[in-house]
C-alpha cells in the first residue's frame, strides 16, 4: 500500500532504502513540518518498494511518500 504524508512539509531524512524489509512501527523517514520533525513509521510490516521523495523536497499533505508491499 501507500503511505500518505500526514501534513505538508519537507523530507529531512530517509531512514530506509527501496527493497528494505521493515517491521510495523519501524522509522521510515523524517519530515519537517510546522517547526517539528515527526518521524514517519511503517503502519505494517513489509518491503519498501519505492520512495517517492528525496531529502530536501517539499511534500503536500496526502502525497504518497513511499510504497510499502505488505509482508
């Protein structure tokens, strides 16, 4: 499935690479939004199929941050 951005912001860091296996709750990336830096975590275990934004890029609310194939 896809992982939408919970709010508009800027990608600060990617914590995984495409192809990585992740467990539920694993940190995936860090956004900077409204002077906060929330960590976006995996909603379920699976494999990261694609990452749609690079560090430094702005993302609108609801944008697909990455594609996660369920385990």
